C-alpha cells in the first residue's frame, strides 16, 4: 500500500463523512423550520410560562436543599461544641481540699 493510495483513501473517507454530516445538518434544519412554521405566539407564551414555572420549582428545591445542609451543619457544630465542653468538664478537678 503506497502512501499516495493511503492518502487517496483517507481523502475519500473524509469527503464521505463530510457529505454525511452535511445531509444530517440539512435534515435537522428542515425539521426545525417545519416545527417553527406551526408555532404561534400563544403556544410560545405557554412554553415561556412553563419554563418560568420549572425555574421557580428548581430554585425552591435548591433553597430547601441548602437549608437542610445548613441545619445539618448547625447540628454537627452544636454536637461538637457539647463534646468539647464535656471534655473540658472532665479535665476540671474539684478544689475542695485546697487550703486558702
């Protein structure tokens, strides 16, 4: 297999893929144009409202998740604080036998 023949095969294969991608792109654009031709302003406004509703729901869910994380972090911090306080109390010795 000579380098010229290999180069020719590579060029033909590349051209074939380029034509296939072009045909696919044309089909997608035609499909999009067909769908947009049937779109009217009322259905577009309904789609916009649906997207806004989904955004609000996602924001509420994100806020709830963040709130739960903060609550969990606060509880963890309080538990650690109580643990440290108990350790400090265990280290304190009573001063009942000390003379003044």
